[in-house]
């Protein structure tokens, strides 16, 4: 009697008769011998049918197969180095479970809008599966990294009255008659938790109402945000470079097949290891102007500026100590230059730009209150946040890593919209 098996475990079933349940990717025939490639979610396997060895009903079912037909395919597992995965099934029976008529995505060029309109089906393609398997591996690696270092995960709210970044990027909602916002960050809340547990992190969706159409932006994306009590800015950057190196190493170790499907040149990824170069913002502006940029001191770096700077390095590079006016209110003033704050952006090479923003937090009550007032933020909404500086204030630092940008860099994809299952952009809320 055949046992139900997954493609990824066929090495355990050589010589056995098994049933694979999945979807047809391709088929071809040569006279009385036919081949069908079936995907079951764990991998793909080739089935081989001989007309003389199967009943007429099974042979007729093969003729009726179309792309993405769902099937049950039963046969003898045997090694075949030329087949996908190194094994194939000598098919005995083939049952159609769900027919697929006029499948919209064919093996030809389709426009991006067409593919995004059919994102629910585009996910089934080999490249999209590879990207999302890398994403899955990185998500697991994130939790493993912090678990191994005894961080506590804190689940922060999606609805909040206290904003973390510029107010222009907020999605406002009505909360029983009161204004509330979809969270741009969980940072303020993990700062509170750091006083309870010392080392914490949150990981979840964040929302920015930016009207941006660049290849680096989504309106809904995932961010991991650690926060550590007693860490200064230098400690914070050491944690970042260890973290990013761990994620890259994990992808290289466990996603080689997926990166090969994506035709990703891994040479530069293999050079990612601490320490990462550090470049002061003021020096970065000088270098950019030498290379033709019109940036003025005090402005935030744009995408072209980040690309110009990163191309000089073979691994991610820190840009540190930005002007206070270009950064968020909660960043600690730099004692060496009060015009700046103790912060860093980590730029990925190859034109992928900022993947991390981090800083030491302002731990002085009066200075934090002054910054809140300078930004015109509602003091009442930050009463609880200011309490953290009234009751046992302490030095602390943290950062946020954008998952989609990191996946795009590691996979070598040109746009972040491919690195999340169902992207939300300025013009897209469907499917």
C-alpha cells in the first residue's frame, strides 16, 4: 500500500511506492513515454509514465493535465541524477483532484502590474517561492539569534497614540472617537520593556503612509527592533554587525538552492563579516560632494547618496552621527558635537541602501521633553514615555532592521515588492 510522502523526504523512500499530492508545473511526452513535474510545496519531482505499464485511465489523465492541475501521483521512488531533486517516480496511477483551465500566468513575459494583480497565483512560481523561502529562513534566524543571546520577545501594539517618526507618514484611524495611528515602530514600547528585562526585541508589521514609489519602499513592512539596557552607541553597532552577519551566514548555509534559482552571485555575501566600516556623517557629506552630489550638511542622505557611499565598500557600512535636525526626537545628543546625535544607519552594498537605523536613546528627562516640544508633538501622548526617564532612567540603545530590504539585498532582487507575500504600496491594496 502506498504511503503519502513529501518530495523533500524522497531519499527516505527509495524502492517504496509512495503518493505525492501537488500541482502540475510542466509535462511532456515522447510517444509512449510521458513526463510530468509536480510541486508539492516542499519541492518538485518528476513522474515518468510508460503507456504499457499504466492503465488507460491513468494515461488519459496525463493527457488532460494542464498547468497547476492538482493531482495525486503514486509510483515507485528511484534515484535519477538528471531529475529535479535527484529522484523520480515510476508512475503507477495518476488522479486529477482539481483541474486548472486557462491558468493566467504562462511561461512568457508578463508586466509587473499583471503579476501583482495575480500575486495570489504568482507566489507559485519558482523564483517567488525561492524568495519567500529565504524570507522564512531569515525570520527564523532572527528569532534564533536573539533567543541564543537571551533576549525576551515583546509584542508591541499595532494601534498607538504615540508616534515614533515624522508625523507625515502616519495612517490615522478612529479609535472609539479618539485619534489613533497604525504603528510606525514598536521602539518606544520595547524601551519600556528594556527596564523590565534588560535585553528585548519586537518583530512585526509596521506602517508608513509615505507617498513613495521607489523600489525600496512599502507602506506595510516588517521590522525587527531590539533594545538593550546599558548599551551605548558603540555597543549597539557591534550588535548590529553581529546580527547582519548571522543572517547572511544563515542564508548562505541553508538557502543555497534558493539563491541558485535566483541566480544570485553570492561572492559579495560571503565577505560579510564584522567589523563593518564606520563613516562619520560629516565625512560622508565631504566625500559625496567630491563625487558630484549637491547635498548640504544637515540634510538626510537620499538613495543616490547612499548608493554612492556604499559602492566604495565590499560589505555593509555604518554612517554615524547624523545632524539632530535630520533624525528623530528620541536620539541622544552627541557630547562631542551637540549639532549631531549618537545614531547610525547601516547601508547594504550593491545599491540596496539603508537596512538598519539605530541610535542611543536620550535618557535625560529634560532634554527629551525639550525635543518633544521642539517637534511640536503632543506631550500628553508621551507622558508614559517620559516616565521612563523619571523612574530610574538608564543608558540604552537599539535599532530597527527592515526585513524586506534585507531579503531584497540577500536575494539580489531589484524591488522590495517581491520580498513580501502580498505587498502594500501607494497604488496597491489588491489582492
